[in-house]
C-alpha cells in the first residue's frame, strides 16, 4: 500500500552545513518514527523557502544513503509573513502501516505549522531565590517562542490573598491547613499575558503589582511549605504545561511538577551574589533595602525551601547545574538555548 508522510524543519542560518544538518535531522526522525527501511521509500519531494540558497536539501538524503529513491527540490511558494528558513518534505512510501498510523514530523520552529499534532514541550528551571531563574527563563521562553510560567508568582499571589484573609494565622500550620482545606476550591489562581508580560490573578483580581515585595516573598515561602497549597498549585502548573510549550521556573519543577521535562536546569549562585542581585532589584523599584537583612532572609528562605517536608527545593538527578555567579544573563540564556536546540526543542 502506498502512504505519504509529511515533515518540516527550520534552519538556523543560510549555510550549506546548517541546511544539510536540519534536513538530515528531519529525514532521520521521519525514518525512525515510522520505522522505514530505505527500500520502502519511493520518492521524497523537498521544498525550501526562498531564503535558503546554499545547497539542495536532497543532498542530505543521498548523504544518508537514500540512493535508490527519486528526489526533487523546489522553492516553496512565497507567502507574506510565513515561516522563514524552512525545509518541507513529502515522502511517498510503500508501507505496511495504514495512513492513519503515520507520524508526520515537525521539528524546531516548524512545529508552529502543525499545532494540532505538536506535543507541548517543557523546560524546567529550578534553583534558590536570586539565582536568576525568572530573568533567564523569561528570555529563554522568548527566544524559543514558549510561554514563560513563573510559579513563584503563583505562590506569592496565593500568599498575598490568604494573608489578607487570615493575617498572622498563616504562621499557625494547623489554622493554615484548615483554611486551605475549607476554601481552596473557591480560590482560582490564573495567569495571562499582556505584551509578553505575565499577569497573575487570584479570584479574578490582578495582583501582579502587589506581590514583588520582600514581605510577600516571605509569606510565599511560609505557605509554600504547606502540602495542600502545593497540591493545589502543582495541579494548576501541570495543566498549563499540558496545553502550551513552557519554560517553567520554581523550586520543584524538575522533581515534582514536570518530572518528564526533556530539559531540566538547576540554576545556582553564591548567597552573597544572590543577596546583591535582590538588593539592586529592590533599589530599582525605589524601595530602600538593607543588604545584610536580605542576605539573612535569603539564607532563611533557602533553609525553609530545602528542608520542608513536602516537595523541597532540590536538584533533579537528571538536571544540568549552572552556577550563574560569574556569568552574564546572555551567557546563561545562550548556554541553555543551545542545549534546548540540541534536543530538538
Ligand atoms: O521565586 P520566588 O521568590 O518568587 O518564590 C517565592 C516563594 O515561593 C519561595 O520562597 C519558594 C516558593 N516556591 C515554591 O515553593 N515552589 C515553586 N515552584 C516556586 C516558588
């Protein structure tokens, strides 16, 4: 029976090497995913967008040993604002499978062409306060065209809300648990985006501008140790990652929220550097912080986050550790981006 298989991949730059690498990656993935033997392949039709000019992509097929099948390359019809630097393929194959069992393969930036079949991808970034998680995760998400999910903001928002309901009872473990068990099904924490910025709502109240203080950070750290709070927010976070490709940052993303994430990063930096970063951040927001107090608070927060009973801050065994103390933001983003690209994210 004759079947056809489609696929596409994007190319980083218009060079012979990049075009052949992307094409080989695509062909190999199609062959592996559909368990094809070279002898089954009748023909492969290639198109390239008009910005790829350095080599015929069919050369990659010959390099892979597809010597008997018919190959041809054409330029893809130019459509304004369409995906750039893209190679598309159409295989015709003598198959043993039915057409509906076929896996069409879309890689790299070409995933946007078939959102109906693209599985959401996720990158987990964990680490202690001030390691640079949110700045780096945000920049990385933008570069990869993923959604950035700041889970710390979810704990902060919930902390802000609960504190306004029960005040200092949040410090009483029993009263906090009781409140949460009684009211959690009436609380809704949601995320939205405006001009690329994450907005956070609790029960439809936009609390984005209220949660970035040391006090709310402290409250978030207290309530985040509570098992019921965590179960509630982890579910919300997992639901987000089911529908969108995300870069998610937090403390337990690689270990609990997204244990199957294909790329896990654990960012760290010395306490001194982290305190200094927080200090500068607060000063930029016209607050009047005290460096030693911040350092002490960070040490306390690290201890609480690492020693809580349920889902403590810890490095996933398959996470890559990056110490950001001596690195610029750009260096860290580029190093994670390159790893993501190698994994085909
Ligand atoms: O990253 P941040 O400072 O905005 O986080 C605030 C607090 O929330 C932090 O003390 C630990 C907690 N948190 C958590 O326990 N798990 C997460 N996934 C994210 C944050």
